């Protein structure tokens, strides 16, 4: 399996260095303190800033953007970064809204192959994501996950869930893909206006999914830094420790701003 280095910058923003490619997910680099409108009367305050700034990053080859219309996945500084990104892979609707020639829109299970001199081609597969309860897509918009890896390998080197609850589309991912490293967006997003309704996975759902997917490593991200998360990292950590070995031995916790190289030992990180 291709070696991978992953740096968690904050929220859903992760730098992935894979086989000569530099990949950035859901770029969010604004300072904390501002409240952002999420539509239909909902909003959230950013409570933590990024561990790294765009100037701290190596040149980015591709941005994987799960969706463009929520600021916790693409904020103002992230939008500015997109202007210099050679390739952006996102939803079809997001590609149209961005209006950038570098944006490629995909539907679930569509693929695109990226090429650059001196590196193996990179295959990107869009995977299903649902950012809320049944029938919520018309209200919350389209979202995607992404699997990436060499075109010559059947195992996805990295798969990111995007902002999603547990639903049948994720069960399709578990059936159709072999995944080495899984980036899971957690946090159990909730808004006061919609009460107990959750818009991303909680730790219980994540544990169920990890047991089905069986990645070599599961990395929780996007569970902190915003007021709309109802479960923080400590809650998720405690939940995973109560799960079976098939779950708890796969989960690792990334330090913010520090590159972590994989493959590594299989014991959870102690950070």
C-alpha cells in the first residue's frame, strides 16, 4: 500500500501527501469568532482557528471539496485558496456555483483520473453522502465523500466521508470499497431550530460504520471548532473505548498541525 502522510489542520481540513500528490480537503482557514449563516434560520460560530495557514502549506495539487455551501467546509480564506488550486473536485452543483475552470463536478460513484508529470495517476471516486435526515437533501444541498488512490490498486489509500449521517449510501461504500485510511466527519451537528435532528454522524453511528467498513485506520475529524457540534472529541473517544476491538483498535486521534506518516503501528495515537 502506498505510504501516506496526513496533517489535520482543523475541522474538516486535512492535508494528504500521497505518492507525490498533495491533496487538501474542505479548506477552512478563517480566524475564529465569527458567526456564519447556514440557511433556513440556522447558524454557527467558529470557535477555533486552523493549526496551519495557507502560506504554511506545500503547493496543493488538488482540493477535494465535499460541498461548497457551508462555511465550516469552505470559508472565505478557503475560497481564496481555491483560486490558485490546479484542480478542485466537488459536487456537480458546487462546480457550477464556484464558476472556476479548474472545478470538476462528480455525482456519487463517478470517477476522475488526475495526472501530473513525475507522479502516478491519481484516481478520485465520489461516494454518497447525506448531510441530514431522510428527505433533507433539498434543504441542506448536495454533499459527497471521496476515495483516492492509484489507478493500479484496488484498495483506496484514503477515503473521506464528507459531512454525512449514517445511511444506506455509506453501507454501499462499505460493500463496494476496500479502504486503508478512513477520514470520518463526526461531531453530531445539531441546531437549536431543528432540535434533536443530527446532520453528521455521532460516535455511536461512526462505531457501527467502522465495524462494517473495516479500514486499517479510522481517523476522526471535523468534531471541534464550531458551536454546532453536539459531541466533542472526548465524547467520541470515550464511546470508541467501549466498543469492540474491531472498532477501538482502528481509531487513531490526529494531533493538529503535525504530519503523521502511515503505515504505522495499529495502537491508537495518544495525543
